[in-house]
């Protein structure tokens, strides 16, 4: 039976005790895709960050690996996926024990510093997850960010959280298991600001100390800075992939940039490679919508449900120009493979180290239900 090799082969590694000393590349992966022997060095990429790591005897180790592990908040129970993008380059994704992908580390240009000058406040960028909106909601902070900025206190303490309008809320900052979260007070903040699942935000630490001060900036509206084009962040929904698919633009973004008008007109939509597609911009209900031309664009880009993207308005006017930046590299097929492999791994964990199956039936059912809801 003939088989087709993957365009970008990948492997995954559950994180166990002693992971700071390095992780091994599977022997089969080395033999099939790395000629049986890994190079002396490799590049690990995540978000817009990269780390140069040492390789020896089929293991990733050294100072570079320790730095990667620390800055991405690795801990026992995490699952790390390595996707080969070149002979010595791997795109990496980190999943928490809950199977939710961990927030990216600080982007380039953000400094781990206690300075309170506006130019160099430490920050991270993420999106609102479903657990941030539940009855007993909370907001997780990346462990690497929390550690580097002195927020990992054992006892609960108060933080002041501000919004873009400079309104303030007292919130409780506390630890639970491997997470540091904003808890009491967070629900009042997210309700007052109308946050929704998928909303992108920037969490900026203004002041540290006994009572830290932070600011949560919404990234779903436009920027008034002349140095940055208006944009929003979102993910691809199922209706954007159907035969007569459309892409809906947020109402506030459309209204503030003159896109929410009656009738239809042409827009030029570009991708990250500066290729252009003509699309029809129209109004459906209360939303500005990309209609004709969008199906051709999304098929050419191979977009999948859940892919994250940044929509940037380059030019407004009679014939607007926009740029679509794709932020997610992993396909639904890849996630399905990860889901299946993770199920096997978690079921093994549920049976115990000695292979005892007597307590596995209940946990196997619960784990499959949990995994099914995570993807």
C-alpha cells in the first residue's frame, strides 16, 4: 500500500519529571526524517519567538532548552508538539493538562522588567477562553510572565485591574495547581467590558509590588495610532468555510472605519505574501461582510475552522484594501491526530503506572468526553 508522507512531519512529547535536562526525539522520527542523526543545533519557534537549542544523541537539551522551558512555563503533565518546518527548524505548540493550548510567551519587544515607564511595561497578548466567561470565571496568566515579574506569591493578594477607559476594579490574584489566575473581581470586570469568547487582548503590567496594577487592553477595535493600521483579531468560524461562505467583520470595527454602508463595493484582500484577491464588501443585517471572492481566498489559503487571524485595514475609501494575516499554522487534520494520540496517552495515565485496568473504565469515559470538548 502506497502512502503519502506528511508535508510537515511532527511528533509530540508528554512532559515528565526531569524534563529540564532535555527531551528525546522519537527514534522512528530521527530515522525517517532526520537521517538517523539529529544536527548539533536546532531552532524552536513559538509565536514570534525563537530559541536556539543544542542537540546531542537524539536529545534536545542545553541552556537553550532550559530557556525555552522556562519562558513557556513548561511543567509536568504538559504536552509539547514539535512540527518540522526545515532540517533544523521546529514550530512548537504547548498544551496544558486540560488540553488547552498555553498562551504564547512575551512577544519580541516586551521586556521582563519592573520599570513603570510607559515604553517598557511587560505584557502578553492572548484571547478570551470559554472558562473566562463562566459563572465562576477566572483569567489565567502565563507562568513564564508571572514568574519573571514577581507575581508567583503563595498567598492570595489583591491587584488593581484597569480597562481602556481607565476604570479600575479590585481583583484577587491567586494560585491553584500550576496556574496563576485573576479570580474574585474578574467576573465583574469582564461583564462590565462585554468580553466575549475569542476577543483578543493585551495584558499590561503597570506596577508590581504588594498591590500590582495591570491594564487589559481590548485588541478587537481599531487603533488610532498613525503608526499602526486599524485591525482586529478573530478565528475562522464554520460559516466562513461553506460553499457560499462569508467573512463577517465586527460591527464596531466596520462602523468606525466607514465600511458599514448600504449596497456593495469592491475591496482588495491581500495575504501575507502580498498576493491580492478582489472581493465584494456588502452589508448583511448589521454586519459588513466579505462575500463574492471570499470563497476563492479561503480555499487558496487552505483555511480551517479555528484558525486565528489578524484582519488589517490598509486603506479605506471607495475601494478599500485589507490584509489577512494568518496566525495559526496547525490544520484540523493535525489537531485530529493530536487529539487521538493524546487520548491514548491520557488513558494510559488513567490506568496507572502498573497497567491496572480496574479503575480505567470510568476515567477512560470521562477523558474521552473531556478531550472531545477541547477541540
